[in-house]
């Protein structure tokens, strides 16, 4: 089972910031939080990942709470092309090693 | 640089047949993972290969297998196909396993009839 919970859907006006929340209350100290997105019929696209500090790249910012139990992905100026399913993932330790467990994600709709 | 290449893009097979899907990772990437995506189950991890060895494995039956070659290219095979195997099969590559980001290919859409 996924170790994260996300709202199933969100809307955002074009040009505004999109703030996508994620809860990962059982995260352990050495597990990273990853964000991917999937545009219809394409493979998931890596956005950003972090451990405990806030991170920023050309696509987005990742804000992780001090207790690391939740995080927020921020798309600063959403465009119509940002409409996608966004997945928040904690890399899960498995009997055979580690792998990504994708939950259902948040379907973000950017509205004109 | 070229991304992750999966072939073929689309495939139609009959129940009981077997199928082999191919994945060429980004140049220099040595880790390849495979995922199955269906509308009902979402994205599910199949297995991961690094240096020609399977490092991680998901909860799929033995009909699903894979391998990795010395040039890091990977193949996955599904034998005795079932209707439920119809899915988008995605391959992702990374420099190596652990805490690095993965780059996904566009997938192979398999339809079993």
C-alpha cells in the first residue's frame, strides 16, 4: 500500500500557483519524498524530490514540514499544460529492496 | 540526449500467448525498473534490474519475468497471457537504484484478446 495520501482532485486557475498537499505521516528518517506527474497516455515525469529541506527546481518547489509528516508541491504559475495526475511517493522498503509505490494521486485541472 | 525508449508502442496478443517488451534506458543509466499500469490497480511495480541482476521485485506471478543485458537494455516477458494482463507497461531508468530520480518511457500498451 502507498504510504501517502493525497486529495483525489484539485482545480487551479491558469497563471495562479497550484499547491498540492500530501500526507506521509509514517515516513521514516531516511526515506525521500518524490513527486511525479503523468499527463494522459504518457509515462510519469519526474518533478522533484526531497528529504527534509525545502527544494526548488525549474519546475516546482517542494515544501516539507519540520516533522516530515506532510509536504506540498508548488507549481508557481500553473499553465494548461500542467493539467495531469500528480503522484506523491515515499520510497518504500520492500522485502526485496526498495521500490516506488504509486497511490491514485491528485488529478490537477488547470482552468483557463 | 535520447530518453527511455520502449518498443513496441502498441501490441495485441491472444490469451495464452507470450510477449516480450523491450526497454532501452538513457545512455549511462544502469538501473531499469518495470511498472504495470491499469485503470483499476494504477501503477504497480514489477521489478528492477541493475548490472544485469534483479534487485527488487513486486508482487506479480512468475509469468512475469525480465532480464537486463550488459548494455543495460532490458526486456520483460509475460507468458501464458491473460485478459487481465492488458495494461500500459512502463519502463524507467536511473543511474543506479536507491534515492535517485527515475526517467520513464512512454510505455507499451498491451491488449490481450
